[in-house]
C-alpha cells in the first residue's frame, strides 16, 4: 500500500513531537516524511520530498505559515495545506482562505481532531488520484480533445512536420482514414473587399472561412473523398485520389464550387490546387504549390487554379523536409549508428528519384546550409569537420557516385555529433564552475537565489538545477549554505566580529536564522563554536 506523505512544521518542539507521537499515521493512510521548526526549513524540505499534505503553524520564525502556504500554492498547487494557530483571529482565517488552505485548526491541537482531518484528506486525495488515473475518464477527455488534436495534426501535416511513419501512426491514433494512392492540397480564400465590400459578410472576415467550409462540405463530399479544416484565414482541403488523373476532374469541380460560393456569399472566392503527391510526407510540397497557385488569380479568369497548369515545368526532388530534420536531430542527440542509418535512407531515396543533377545540387545545398548553422551554433572548427580541402560550398561534381557522397556525408555528420557531445559535456562543467564562481563572489548578498544566478547565466532554473546537481552532487541551496558556513567558520576563527556582523557578512539578514542554520550544520551555535574552538 502506498502512503501519502505529510510534512509537519511548528517552531515549538514539544507540540511538534506531541503531534508526531500521538497520531497513528499509517493507520490513516499517511507517513510522516519530514518535520521542520521554521517556514524556511519547511519550504526546503517540501522541495525535496514533494509532500501531499503540509501541516504548519501560522506563527513561525524566519517564514510564517502563511508565507509558506503562498509559496507552496505557486510551486506545488496540488499539495493540501493545513494551518494551526493559537489565535481565533478572523484575519488569519481570511488569509488562510485566500491561499486555499484545506483546513484551519485552533491550538492546542487535539489528536482526535487531526485524525479525523487526516481521514477526510485521505478521501479527497484518493478521489483526486482516482480521477487522474481513471482510464475511462482519461478516455472521455481524450475523445473530447480529438477535434482539436485532429486540427493540429492536419496543420502540421501540410507544414511537413512529420515523417511518413509518424503520419500513419497519428492517423490511426486519431481515427483518421487517409488511405489512398495519391493526395493533393487545395487552399481556398474568400475576399470581402474585391466586390466593393457590399456582400452579406462585409466587415465580418472571420466568418468567411467557416462559410466556405459549409459550402464545400455540402457540395464536394458527394464527388470526392476529402478532408477540410481551417488554417489561419483560409480553408484547406486534402483530397484523396486513387489515380493521379482524377485531379483534372477535381479542378473542374472546384471551379464550379467556387463560383457557387461567390454567388451565395457575394464575395470573391479563389482556390489554389497543388500538385498531386504519392507520399503523405510530401503534402507540404502540394500545400506550397496551392499557395503559389493563388498568386496567379490576378492574371487568370478562373476560380480554381491548378499549379501544374501555370508552372508545368516546375519539378523538384521531393525529399521529405522531415528527413533533414531527422538528420539534424540525430547529429545532436543520437548514436553514430542512427546517424548512418538516416544518411543512408536519404541517399537511397536520391537513387530512386532519378531526377536532374541540378535538383540533387539544390537539395544538398539546402542540407549543407543546415549543417553550417550547427557548425556556427556550436562554434565547431570547419576544417576539422569537413576536411582541409573543403571549398566552403557543396558540389555534386566532387563525388564520383552517390555511394561516395553517402560515405563522406556519414563521416561528416558522425564527426559533428562527436564534437557536439564533447562540447555539451564541457559546457555543463563550465556552467557549474561559473555558478560556483558566482556563489564565491556573491554569498554575502542575502538576495542570492537560483533565479538571480540563472538570470546571470542566461539559463532556465529547471535546466540549471539538473546540471548543477549532476556536476556537483549537491543542490544549489545546499552548496550556497556550505559556502556561507565555511566563510562563517573562517570569520569566527580569525576575527572578533560579533555574531550578527558575521551573519550579515555571509548573507543572512536575521542573526537568529544564521545561528539556527549554523547549529544545524555543525551541531553547535556560533558562540559555542568560538568558545570551544
């Protein structure tokens, strides 16, 4: 059986121990995971143990229970807060409500009252956990989210964000039937200004795509298998064909539907139709073609413009953009084997494409542009990566065969990957050293925090905390405390400064809290340490 974790905070040791000993924690479904004598210590403990319930006195030194509750509400909003108070004060109760405290209990604390409260909290936590884990509820939430997920999927699909394999995985997951032999993308836009702004939708441009969607859904579905969705200010249609030649009849149908929409909505309607593609991962090219086709609407007296009609000679090596992204990702994150596999897959497709040499040249130039970005970002040595005889640009003529290109490109990418990983390892060590140096220079500043340091280092607190812990074996707060305590000991040994002066010098504005931390760290108070050194 898993127990819920409780953190108890009260500055009166007798009260704290009384509560700890009088409550049968496990019998009520809880385990006491930690106890603290002040708010600051409680907050540090809470960050470590992530308790389900925090029970705290309101009036405590260094940080009150209300301040603690406010910080917990921001950092751990799911944690239940129980406040103890020796005062029946309406203002306290009101503040407790403001920070969403679960309960407000007056002292002296009665063990029976706490037991009843724990039982109540356990039921709440059980219910909340069940809801988060309940498969049926999750399934219902998922089903409710499906329309949004599908919309995001379609948008990403025409933007070229997925590999072929990932597209089919997501289509199955979202229950979308995309099975066909070929596909094409159509972009439809309506313009309320071109007819002098006299139509029924004048001044309501946001309604135009929705109106077009309704007309298309009613008239196109009877003729062709299509999927339509809204994309910014346009209506996008993905058409599913069994034969490439079907697109010619489709263009005619789109012409008629656009004319119908123009009459009904009293606005100018134009459809751009992209080239037919034979892989779903190539839909981005059809989408680009559809957008380009729309640019010809000023020159042609047609409502539907097919890109192959106006740009008949525009052919390109339609390698997935996701292939380039996969290679860049592999260079940064994966093994040499994964890099080799990705490069081989890319070059093998070159063989199948059987296109003009200049098209290979264009694609590889684009790829090298991405590789140069990585070289610049990580400040890698170009000669070390590409070789001393590298000209600074790519030329297909430099390679006798695609096999030669494959081998050279694989070697380059694996070399880049190795340098990046080494650079990343070095950068984490440098980051940790910079943090240590910052602490050594600023430990006397009472405002020093993870946020201040991260602002100085230009990294996020979450990333920094992970890296610092990994490199030093200590959290930032623990390291800062160690440095402050070492300096405090040095000052106690070498100066006659009063404790409150030493406290200020090592970054503690409250001498009492400094003494508390010192005693916790060394087992004796500063004054006893000095007298017994």
